C-alpha cells in the first residue's frame, strides 16, 4: 500500500523523536525556515568577502550553498539538533584579509591550509574527543558563553538595523532613528515582539516576512525576480593547493584556522544548546556527531571553494520558533539548495541596503535582537557569589559582544578561569583540558 500523510508523520515522529521532544512537524519546518531566513545573508556576503582574493564570486556562492546544505543536513541526521551550518563570518575575513591579503598567500594555498585544519578537526571528532571537551567546560563558562552569544546576537542585530552605529572615540552610539532602514527595523522589532508576547505561532518568521513586505514600498527591499541561472563551480572546485599549505609560514595559519573552528563551534553548540535545553547535566549528547558534521562541512566546503563551515548562532531564531530536532535542519538544508535557483528571492529576504556608508539588514535585525533577549535567561544559572566562577563568566559575556567574536570571549573565559582557580588554591578542581586550552589560547595570542 502507498504511504499516506499519516504514515509519513509517524515515520518522522519516530526518526526525529518529535513527540519525545515536545515538538511537531509544523514547528520544525517553521523553525528551519526561520533559521534559514536569518542566516541567508551568508549566501551573498561570502562571495563578496572571498571575491577580494580573486575567487570567482558565482562559484563561491554555489560552494557556500552546497557546503551549508551538506553540513546542516548531517547535523540534523547524525546529531539530531536544529543547529544550522554555513561558512563562518570572521573566518572568511581571516582567510581573505589576513592570509591572502596581509600574508600574501594565494587563495588556493589558503584553501589548502583550511583543508588540513578541517581534516584534523574531523579526525578528533571521530576519535570521540569533543564530547569530553564539552563535559570539561565548567558550568559557569557554559552559561557565560550562552549569555555572551545572546548579547553578541543582539549587538549584531542592533547594528544590522542601524539602531547602534560605530562612533569614533566612543565605540558605539545611537543611530539615526528617523532613517528609513532604522524605522523599518523598529517597526519589525515592535511587531515581532508583540506577536511573541501574544504567543502567535511562528511569530519570528511572521515578523521577518512582514518586515520584508513593509520594506518593498519604501524601496529598502527590492523585488529582483524569482529565478536566476546557477553559476558554475568550475572556477573554485578542487583548486586547493595542499602541498603549498605545508610551507613553514603556514603552520601558524593552520593552527589558527583549527582553533577558530573548534572554539566557534564549541561555543555555539554550548550556547545554542543551552538556549534550546539540549544540555543535560552539563553534557551535550551527541556532541562528537555534531562536531563531525561541522568538520565534514568544512572539508567539503573547502573542496568546493569556500572557507570554514561552522555552527550558526542564528539557529536560535529557529529554536525560538519551536524547533527542537534535526527535522528543522532538513528544512534549512533544503532551502539552501532551493536558494541556488531562487537566489534573487533569497537576496530580497536578506534585505541588505546601503545607508550612510553602512550595509544594513533591517529585515532580519529585529529577529536577532529578540533572540538575544531570549538567551539572557541563562545568566541566572551563573554562581555570582564565587568570584572564581563569576569573573570568567563575566569576561565571556562582555568580551563577545564588544569584540564581535565568540572565540575571543571563550579565550578570555578559559584563561581567566585557569588563573583564578590556581590563585585561589582551587587548581585541582579544574579539568586538565581547561588548562590545555587556556595554554593554547595564550599561545595563539603570542603567535598572532
């Protein structure tokens, strides 16, 4: 007998444990679509960044979509988490500006170095190392990382919306609240917040769509058609230079690529896992599978012609919509493939607009700001009475948004935790992996 809708629903429930996780097919699909919308900007930002190295932008876009779809799907099927994957912001800048720009290496050699770091990451994931690493991270740092990521997301959202802008001599300042993109952001923020307060299903997704629709008559969001030809992968696929990456000067580059990937991924998994309630007694179940999906995404992406793939903090937007299982990732992965053919529509939803010398994304900004709010709940679990726990957690929380870097926040947290525990005579309470990573972070700064 042919399958009917109820059979499919039963199979999905069993495969992804929907009932066990208190979710539904609808919630997962809406959550997956929401995550895609809030991170779809990478489809267009990645080619712009890597294009500065001489890489073909069309090929980079295709590689970005394919690598993101692969890694996101693997995360959903192997680890069963609604945590999407894509090329990492910051990593791509290190690739293009530092390795290819300042250091003068070709993009082929940079891809080779990125490939080696990805293989190392995958090998350690297969060896079951990463699950033990997550357990070794103290609870105060776990929650500090989660809160720091929440503030980082909110800061990015405020900047994307033009609500907060760069201010020489004062770091940041309030933007022009009368500017059309900023008004659109504030409209989307008010509408989405109201929908969330009223507990409207799919509030964040509806807010994104309504904000995009409101931006069309303002000329901020431009309708550019639906379908465009898929560019060729040939200019970047399998063009990496692994042999060239073994040059003595690139040992440090491989090391930095590796550290950035490890701690961005671990920090995001802990932060998003905490927000989604996935961490159980200090452990993230199936952490090694999650790390392996990330590593495969990096290796596959480099082979196709894009930089490090990692877990995305924007996944919290999907979780806020109710996503709790890997089924959401199946939806997000499918949309990355659809984006290959409907890139003009995806670009419209990303809502990118130039305003007073800034590149703003007012359509997705409200969602990021509100997700930052949702992640703040983890702050209550930090032991503020024990300064050896509180200070490292605080440094995680404050350094991430101020440096716009998950890795830097984790670095300050680990190093300060190790030092303060030693200074207070509590050094034996600390897992040896914390000391190891603290030393590696110090070494990273020395070598940089």
